[in-house]
C-alpha cells in the first residue's frame, strides 16, 4: 500500500473503499459547488512569513477550545451518516479524537447514538443539534445529551432548509442503501465496507429511530425527517434551547457580521463561522474569507471558531492567526474514516498536527498561543 502522507492520500483511498453514494455524499457541495471549492482554495491565497535563526526547540500546539484542553486547536465536526462511511464510524472517530486529545462532535443525524458514544468513550463529547418541528423530540434529545454528560451543545442554524446537492439526488442517497442492481454491483467492489456493515447492520439513525413515536424503521424515518427540519427556526428558539440545555452553547453556521452580533446577544459561549462545508448556500463566501470581519466585530465578546476547507496544519495555523480559537474538520476526518476506520482518523489527526507543528516553527513560533496575524504576509488575507 502507498504511504499515507497527506489528507489527499486518505481521500483517494476512501474513494476506492466507500460505496459511491456515501463517498459522493461526503465529497460534494450544493449546486455549482463554488463555495465548497472556495473553502479550500482561499486558504491557498493566504501567504505565510518564514522566519529563520530562532530557537525552535520545545514546541507546543496545545491550547483550549471553550475551556477544554486540546492537543491542537482542532475538533471533529458533526457529520451526518458517518456510520455509513465505515461501520461504527462515529464510535471509531470519537475514540480517535479522545486518544488524540481533541473534542469530538456527534451529529443529530449520526448512525451511532448519543448513548453508543457515551458507552465507548470517557471524555465528554459535544452534541450537535438540528432544530426539528417536533419540539418534544428536541427536548428529549437535549435531555439525552445532558444524561450522557456532553460538554457542549453545538446548535446548527444554517440548515432550516436543505441546499440541493446534485450527486445525492442522482445517486438516490439513502441509509442503508436501497438494494438496486447498480448499488449491489458498486458495493461488491467494496468488500471491506460490506463486511463491516454486515457485522453492524443492527445500527440505524440511533438518535432518532425508536425515540420518536411511529419512527421504528428506516422507511418511517425518511418520511419523518423529510418533513421535520423546521423552516421557522428563530432566535427565540435559540433562547429556549439555551435555557433547556443550561450548559455551554456553540452556534454553528454564522457567516454574516449581523448574525454574529445576534449570536453574542443570545448569550452563546462560542460561534462557528461556517457555510456547512459549502453544502448549503452556494455562492456564499468561503469561511476563511468571512472570518476576519467576524473576529473584528465580536472576537472580544465571544469565542470564534471556524470550519470549511481545513485539509492541513497550514490551514489550521492560518485560521488561528486570523483569530479562530478553534477549527473543525469534516471531510478530512471522513476521508480518514472511509479509508482506514479508526486508524485512518488517527492518521488524519497526526498529519494535521505534524503540519501545524512544523509550519508554526517555520514561521518563528514555538507556542501556538503566541501566534497572531504577524505570521501572515500583509495583503494576502
Ligand atoms: C456535514 N456537516 C454537518 N453539520 C452539522 O451541523 N450537522 C450535520 O449533520 C452535518 N452533516 C455533514 C455531513 C457531511 C458528509 C459533511 C461533509 C458535512 C457540516 C460539517 O459539520 C462542517 O461544517 C463541514 O464539514 C466543514 O467543512 P469541511 O471540513 O468538510 O471542508
């Protein structure tokens, strides 16, 4: 097997090993995918200043995200259907994150449940909440996250309605996949994936199936979810959820300075500058280009995080220099998981950490907490 040296290697391997509909689900954006591509490309435009003849011994990338110790300012982003990239995907990714010493965020739309993750990890993980019309269900989900001792609630605000992703429609995305001839033929070329899924086929959307009256199987789930995301979500709901949760609250999906100010007013502890990995409003700016204005407006009042297009330690360092006190990785984690399960997620984290450590040193710093905009070439950000 080729030596895995970067996230792109993991992506290529995941493409070989994961059935097409699930690989495409991860590796796609909405409509023209312009924002999806810009998330990655705009990091490239930001240039770093190399410094020399500075003592580089004793380096550390250790910091805190929302008061939680982190081996580097990186957390695992919440991603739906992660257990379809690899059997038990959410458990494996959570374990890798715990061993590495970074926060893990579980999606509402995960295959493994809140209780599954709590049973397989010790570190408090974070839970991501989608607001559905069924408010009783939301209350029960929040209570389950509390019972599992989750360290923060990540409330996603940018998916009241769903941006169209062409590939998912063309592939007829469903979990588990429908047994059409095309799907069966494609899955036969992915024997590792099939064996894993056969061993864990009892797993469904664990946060939902069996927890909502009338949603007892996949068929009833798809009908339920199609109608469930609440287009009427408002800042009043944020207030209600904050009260019900009572713990640390992170608002995800902020792109605009006005919304960042409203996030501060809501009393949230942190916000994530995010365009959902280019999967919602195509044509929106990349996250890294939206970040500086938001940091300038509210960075002194609330902890600002970001996600979107983070594929390397260089990206993490650039986001940190521009004021993000944490980044999240979605696809970089999913590629690792699809390629090699838990070992692949660990490899993704090692790659990003190693790149971050060395890049920081090239820029003349030994402690990430001392890094600021000064490492960036003026005029390139
Ligand atoms: C996501 N994202 C997401 N966000 C969220 O709040 N809840 C979710 O269930 C999902 N599901 C999901 C599935 C997949 C396959 C992807 C790629 C993304 C968005 C995710 O949390 C994050 O914002 C992006 O993934 C960040 O961009 P990168 O790192 O993937 O470029």
